[in-house]
């Protein structure tokens, strides 16, 4: 079934360096950061850039999806950038891109 595009936003990548025990990084891990490096209580945490999409289904319920990989496939890119996100947002707003939900609630972008 086709769903209505509501909006999308770009979340920037981030790197954080933390000194201390594992308890000190737990909050970052809960926010989506991953451990890149760890040495003697020195932690390097990274969070990759994301594209978050909001659509409305036929029951007027909002659905939120992380679609970075789908956007990369759509534009045949290997890394996401603000420019690629801008093109995606423009195409979505203009109707060039259509969004569909499968019976298993999987999002398809065409």
C-alpha cells in the first residue's frame, strides 16, 4: 500500500572520546554510539550519519524508518552526505519518489 510522505531529517555523524570505566559510556551506547576503539579506559565512540523518514499510513498513523541504506541504493552512492539527502528530500516532496509499505510493514522506496 502506498503511504504519504510527511518528512525526513538528516542526523550528522559524531565521534566522542571518553576517559573512564565502561559505566561512563553506557549513556552514549544507549543513544546509538558504537565503540570504535578502547585502550585502558580510553574510549572512542562513533555514531554514523542517519536519514530518518516519517510517513503516514492509510490509518493515519505515523511510521518512522531509518532509510540511509535505501537512499544510498536509490542514488547509487556508497556514503551519505547532506547533498544526497537534499536530493532525496526534494524528490520526496515533489512526488518523484513513492513510498510503499508491505504486508510485513517493510518500507519500499521507488
